[in-house]
C-alpha cells in the first residue's frame, strides 16, 4: 500500500519529504513487528540484539562498552539492561580478570535457547520474500547504504 494511503495524506512537499516519511513509517512497522516476535520469548528487540552480540563473542567475554558500540540502535543505559538480562537468566556477569573495574558478560544457555527459538522468525522470511524479490532486497539495501553515505 502506498504511504499516502497508509497515513491518509494527499500529497507531500516533494519526493524527498515523501521518502523521509516512508522510511520512518516503514521503520516503525518493521520495529513493531520485530518487537512482537521478540516479545513471544519475553524479551525486547534490544535484548535480542544483545544476545546476538554475546553469542558472536562467545567464548570470549563482552563488556558493556563493546555491546554499546555494536548495538543497532542507541542504548544509553546498557548497565540497567544488563541487570534485567542477568535477572532473567539470559546473561551471566563476572568481574573481569584483566580490569577490576570492568565486568565480563557471557550469554547463558537460556539466552542461547531463546536465540535459537527466535532465529527464524526474526529473519522475517514469512513476510519479506512474499513482498519483495531478492533482487529488490539487494537494491533496497544498496539504496539505504547510499542514503547513509
């Protein structure tokens, strides 16, 4: 459906305005869909992202700063998120051997199981291939890369 129909607007100032609104609207649609999927396992999209980062680091530990630098979205308070994830049993935390001020973070078996359960749904293969072709997905990714410079 065209963005004009989605948000009930008859026209935009120009095509760049239309593009900006379309990107924001699509981001929110995609974000909501992924949040719902993550929510089925009792986690948020940001927590899913943290688990993927920790799995990629395993068996090496990660720090709050490493996680913050690799997050897809700005997450100002990593420490509180880690506290919640430790409480849920998704992440384990211990004092770093090299730096007494730092904390090492590891994904737990429970965190790995949640990632395993979410891996396929989070790829959105039930929606995306039905709406855009692989060639279109490549084009879209290239355009988004170009947009960011």
